[in-house]
C-alpha cells in the first residue's frame, strides 16, 4: 500500500468501558499516525470517556441504533483514504492491522478471516457457514469469512456502496457481496488470533440470532440476485399448474380454474422477478 495514504480506524463500541481504552492504545502503538474514531452506540457506561482518554476521537450516537448505522456514522466522521474496521470488544487484535493494509492496492478490500483455531462461538459459526453458502451461490466465488468485522477497504469503494448498508447487522455481508458482484478484488487473510469476547456481555441470543440469519439470507438474495429466488419459484408454480391442468384434462375432460390460476401465477411471478431485478440493479449502481 502506498505510504501517502491516510488510514482511518473506525471502532464501533457499545458498553465496552473495560476494554475499549486498551484497544485504542494498541492501535496507536501500531502507528501513531492512524486516525482512530470510536463510535459510541448509545452506551450506558463510560465507553466514550475511556476511548477519549486513550486518545481516540469519539462520535456519540444519541441512543443505540445498531452496528450498521454506527459504522456509517464513523465513516462520515473519518477522513482516511483507506478505512479499517474492527470491533471494540477485544476480539480483533490491532497488531494484525499492518497485515490487512499490506494487501491494499492490488486488492480493494482485505478481510481478517476466522479459522478453525479462532476461539469463536460455535452457534455463530454455524450461522456464518449458512450465510457463506448462500453468498457463494450468488457470487460464484469462494468466500472464507463473510461476516468478519475486521477488514480494510479503499474509501472510494466503501462510499460507492455504503448506502446499501442496513442499520442493524450484516454490513460485512453487504459490502462483501457488493464488491464481488461489481468485479472488485477481495482478499482473505486467515487469522488464528481472532477470539470471542472475554469481558462484557455477549449479544448472542440463539433464537433471535437464528431469525436474524434467515432475514439476512433473504435480504442478500433479494438485493443482489432476486432472480435466483423468483425464477425457481415461477418454474415450480408453472410445473404445478401444468400437472394440475393435465390431471384435470385427463379425468374431467377440461382444464379448470385451479390449473389456469397456477399457470397465470407463474407468469406473474416471473415478470415480477424481472422487475425486481431491474430495481435491484439500479439500487446497487448508484453512480
């Protein structure tokens, strides 16, 4: 990566007073020239104060708005040519930042990928595996870690797609698929050092997270490849309509309303899918 590029490190944080100061100090220990921005997402503890004491510039959300919205607020407050994102709970090691930045240049985004040796939640890993399968189906490319929050990205491409970020979770999923679908270059670096949080309270809720993963899967399919959903559905309804019509013709001597409705519904679903595909393309390609 060219040395003249300014680096902004954006750290979203929510009730992380025990560790955020140490995270910020370790980032500065890597490079004093980094612009470090901690976005306090409506914390009820001293997260903002501890971050400021460690030397970070703090952006305060008036109340908790979610990870995606927090990232967007951090980007708007930053001035770097290359953005580094990492969690504020100690899961990501600041000492790994140079490994990400070393690949920026030929690659537009570099992601710290969790490995089998990473100390992470098995339930979360299962959900991530499901998301990866869907993303690989959409992009036809190998993806090592779709939801890692530890990544570096060129600002120009971040700004191109930031309007697609949801306010809640899944901004890593969104930016990864958006870059791949637009023909940009993404690099994965395996990092055994990524670990689960050791302090504070985990936000993992098995039932709630399972529903969240299903929502994210549906969202990425509709946003990036809607015809992957609507065309198979249209074909399935058409086959059902043709089967019902054939049975009605054989046993009743004519095609009844049920068969006609199914066939017409398949046509409507196919046409709707084409329309959604065009809307999806226009929404992704803002420029």
